[in-house]
């Protein structure tokens, strides 16, 4: 379920940078929010040069939106955004003024993976014991 969407201007990131950011986002999510590695999704989308604006002026903003299961403390989400910002600025060289990171809560009951409603945070082990064999997953 966690879905991290990284929106950048064409040419802002190379393949190695995308791979490093994807792995970093996955590790940050698991370290701070928990869950199952198999369900952390990272998608990169690009927009053409000249189609990004900041403060009404043409630019190259980078936007990272994370959708995670609801139930985490705000301190956890803040720590995640801090870590994501540091990772992305380090890997990409993007300026802090050009980077936006957000985390949105989604109720677990509103998400399916492999045709099964996701567990609430903290209930992953029981869910995995029940559904894991059907999906070919393990802890």
C-alpha cells in the first residue's frame, strides 16, 4: 500500500538516482512506519521542461506525495518527511525551495493488495499468516 509518487521535470533524475531514491523511500517507510517491504510502491513521473512552476514562475519543482495507511502518530509522519527530504536533496541535488514532500493517510479498509483488504497497522502478522500463502508472500 504505501505509494510514493515522485514528480520531476524531464531529465532531473537518472536511472541510478531513481533507484537510490526508490530504495531509500522503501527503507525510510519500513524503518519509521513498519509494514511489509513487498507492498512499498514508488512511482516516478516526469513533466516536460517548461511545464513546472513555483510561485507562478517557471521552474523545476520536485513533488513527492506519499499515501500510507492511517494510524501512525504525527511525529512518525514528520520524521518520515524529514528523512525523505534529506534523502532526495542528497541524491538529486534539488534545492529545498524546489522540493515538496507530503504524507496522506488512507484507511487500510480502503485499500486492496492482491484482492485482499489491507490490515490495520500492527495487524500485519495475522494478516500475513492468513493471506500471505495465497499471495506468495512471507514476512
